[in-house]
């Protein structure tokens, strides 16, 4: 049985991605293009105070390799 992801603020998710080796390639408004060797660029399009739900967190994890314990 898999655990579902907890709802989390976008600011916290972005910080976890940056700790995980992702870097911000460019920014346009609330859209940030993140890059990391071995992965395709990922567009992180959330305002810092926005709440990201479990389903979206699962999608982010699938594309970025983020794990639950890294939040």
C-alpha cells in the first residue's frame, strides 16, 4: 500500500527541489523553469503561498524524482 502525499505549500516544494540538486534556469512571473542533469527541464508554475495537493505532488515527483521524505 502506498502512502499519499501530504498537501504542501509551493514554497516548501520548491525549496525541496532546490536542495535535491535542481536549479532555476529562468523565471517569468510565477513560472520557474528548473533544470538538473539527467532530467528534462521542469516548469514549476505555482505561487509560493499556493497549496499543492497530493495528486499534483505525485505528478511533480514523477517528473523530478522528488521523494516524500525530502519535503
